[in-house]
C-alpha cells in the first residue's frame, strides 16, 4: 500500500468536496469540511474564521459560479498536509462579478479522524 498516494487521494477528494459544497452553496457540507480553528484568507486580504465565512456564504455575499482546481501538489506533514494548487473561479462578491485566478496554499489537518481545512491563503496570479 502506498500511503503517499493514499494521502494525496484523500486530500484531493476533500478539496473536491469543498469545491462542490461552495458551488452548491451547501453550508452543512462545507461546515463539516472546515476546522473550528479555520483561518481563511481571501484575495483581497480579508480574513475569516469558520463562523464568519459560513455567514458570508449563507447571506449570499459570496456566491461561486465556477471553480476549477489545477496543478495540485500535496505535501505530507504527518497529521497535516499542504495542498498547493491553482484555483480559477467565477464568483459574485458583494453583488460584483469577479474572475479569480490564484495560486493557493491550503492546510488540511486530521481532527477526530477526518481531514479538515484549517488554513487557506490565495495569491493572485498577475495577469
């Protein structure tokens, strides 16, 4: 059994579940993927914790229309893992349509036997 491939498959599956929940506006599914310790940065340098991020999603302030993860690379840190990728999305933020194209760093950690997102940091790709 190749545990490195298992880890990569697990993290990429959780990331896909997160993207699916964002696109569907499924707050219950999203909440299950997020750590209570979440630190979520946005491309505009605003930070959210779990409660405030779910609040913005629930209020319709942030609505994802498309989302694509490319060039993923998983780094094993034991009980945590880094996911480095490129994220492109069409999103409405505060009523304004935006296209984002970012390099992202996601930190996933094991909590109660489940991988949960504990930190997220995007960096805009100059265009």
